[in-house]
């Protein structure tokens, strides 16, 4: 639960950005699994902002997730991501509410497909001009990830951890071959994170943004596009598409295992 003193500080910041708000209502947002989220509304129940409080999940440290989200929102400031209104170091970020429809609730047509492809291409192109990714960044990310799974008290299945290790070893050659394509990926391209607002797609939840090859984003989207029965698939290089689909699959199986162990309930299976 967010402190009343912080609420007042946030409300002042929202008022300065959006002007003349006389009333604020805070409502918990149920969607999401690792953070606390609140919808901040004004008079007439008009949605104004989202307050996101980063909490520890045992694998992806909340401070790192906070830093990645803030960096991404600053890089994509208002272009394909919401604008930041307020932030508190390592813990809370407040950004403008995006009014629109989630991708999996849209009727797919040529225009939606074109918007989607253009947007995902923009993620990586804009990253290239703002941040420089290196092979060592990618290798270090996965090395720390494996360590977190091995040290976790939840007892992640050894079979899955070993599968991840095998994929990491294979990835080193792929990183060498495609090093010129290294960029920053969104890392969580599930359809509910895409919102069509005023004929433009906006992407939320950037806390898993990190250095990677763009193929990870393509196959992550395909993985969840299939789960949501969307008639759309992003094309990628044939010689790496199976590899990255397997990377996404093992990471998602590990995530679901952890979620189910902590929450004592079943997350839907793909």
C-alpha cells in the first residue's frame, strides 16, 4: 500500500503536468503479477495516470526493473511509450494514462499489422541511436539470471535451468554472427501491453527492457500471439527463429513455475 504522503506528492506532480485537477481517486489495477499498480483518476472518473510500485520477485531484482523501465520511458518519451510524470528512486514510477484498446481486443486487419511491424521496428531503431548494446551485456544478463534461478529457495526444476544453460552456450555463436544487430529489446511483448490510442500503438510495461538481439522480441510476441489466438506472426531470420522460440519457451516455463509456487495457484499453460 502506498503511503498517503507519497500520494499527495504524486498528486501535485500530476496536477502540474495535467493542470487544474481538483479531485483524485486511486484504484488498484488487478492486471500484472509482480508489481503494485494504481489508476489515478480525476473528476468525472477521467483516467489521468498510472502509478507503478516495483516489488521484489526473487529473480528480476526490483531496482533493476525500475531502472530499465525509467530508462526506456525516457528514451521513447511519448513516441511509442507513455510520458513519465513522477518517479521515486528505485521504487515508484508514475506515467500518463494511455486511453485505448489492447491489441488482443482489436480486429486484425492490414493497417493494424502495418502499425505493429512499424512499432516493433521503431523499438530497436530508436534504441540504436540512444543506447549502445554490447555482447558482454547480453552474456552477463543471462549469467546472472541462471545464478538467480539456482540460488532461489523455490527450487526451480534443474531440467529447465540446464536447458537454459545449453541455450546460453548456443547463443554465444549467434551473438557473434549477428553482433551488428545488437540493440535493446522490450522483453515483454505480450498483446495486452500494446494499446491502440488515437490510431497509434503505444507500448507499456518496459521493466524487462535490456540488451539483446531483436529476434528475442519477435519470438516473444509470436509465443504470446499464439496464446491469444491472434492471426499474426512476426517474421525473423530462419536460422535463429527456432532457437529464440526455445529461449522464450524455457524462460516462460521458469517464470510460470515461480509464479505458481509463490501464489499457490495455476497460471495458464501454453
